[in-house]
């Protein structure tokens, strides 16, 4: 089934009204999709801690849990949502109604968990999320999308909708290979040409740069014609699993840990390098 074609037809035919004009604030919105080829590399933890770091820099930050059907960022934050994005898709609630406050003033749009039908959203469901998010996005400086692992249609759609995509990997060969696979599919099938890279769980600073160099070399060797920008690394230290067990963020309870310092460095780089732009839903629906 050509789901991209379905999305385009629905976008033209659903009578959503005229395209809204971007306000002066929404024109400054910065969106970042954070994905990984392999689960278990610390993607969700990285997103949540980056959001807190940005919020403490005075940036209004929204976390969109886009791991539909297997969302768990609320668990990491120790939150218990009454409603989720599944209720938005079903029409029972608006995004505004399901927003929950996280630590440090971040806002969270929680995804549901354990519902297989949301693992592969159809065109109409994607359009519902599009329309709802357009109402909210003017309130924020940053929207961070916690994308599911792998190369499912949901992953591809969300990564294509957002101008900037960061790939989280570790130093493990399997994680490296899967990160390359995600970039390959997005570049070949969705014409995405620029990526950012974060290397998690490094033992020494040079390891992150080594992974970046290898990934850049492999992508050049196989002609992907992409640009990869290195955002930085995150050290493996005991503060990370300890904070997870406590359902707290390590940047919150261990602000001087090596991992926390890395997160703040990456957040600072993001504020200097992300370009202001609306979420480019046209990449999906055009």
C-alpha cells in the first residue's frame, strides 16, 4: 500500500481550510527529531534530559513522544498521564488537553503503550496529529520528538516532517550499523540529506569522534550523499542508571556528573546550530 500517496490525497481532500500564516513566534520554532536504529541506546533518556537542559536555558520546550504504541517517556519522568496521543487520534481529546508538566517546566505529549494499531499510523491519523500540533507549536521555542527505534513508517514520517534529525548511537557495532541503516533509508527514500549525531555511553571522549568518523566514511563510500554533523558524546557514568531507577533525570539530581555536563554541551550546541523553521509537514503531505 502506498501510504505516502494516501497521505498526499488526504491532505488535499480533507478540507482543513487555508494554510495558516506563521506567527512571529512560530517562525522561531526549532524542531528536532531524535531517532535511533537500535533500541536500548538511551534515546528517550537523552531526549528528556536535553529538554530539561533547554528549559533551564530559558527555552520553552515541548517533548512529543512519537514512539506510538510503545511510548515510555512518562515512565522515565515519573509521570502518570490520564490521556495520551491515542486519545487525540481517536478524537476523544485535543493535544492541549493531554499535555502534562514535566520537571523544570517542560511540557510532555505522552504516547500510549501496548496498542499495536498505532505502530503504523495511516494517513488520516497522521493528519490529525499534524493539525493538532500546529495549534500548539506557537507556544514553544523547541519541540523535541522522541522517535521510535528502527525504520518503521512512523519513524520515517516523523523524521521527514522535522527539518533536523539527530541519530543516537553507541559504540557497539550493531548500534552503528542500525544508525547507518536509518540514514540510508531516509536519504534514499525521503531525500533527507542532513543528519546530526550523538554518541551515547562512551568511556572516553575520543570514542564518540571515532564513531562519527567511521559513520561519515561509510556513508561516503556507499554514496549516500549526506552530511553528518557531530553534536557530541555522552559519557557512561553511574548517575544515568541510578536516575532511571529513581524515575528522575540525571541532569536534575546529578547536575555535575560527566553525563550531565555532556548534555548541557549538546543543548548549547543545539541553540547555536538549529535553524528556526516550522515543522515541515509538507515533506510528508506535499
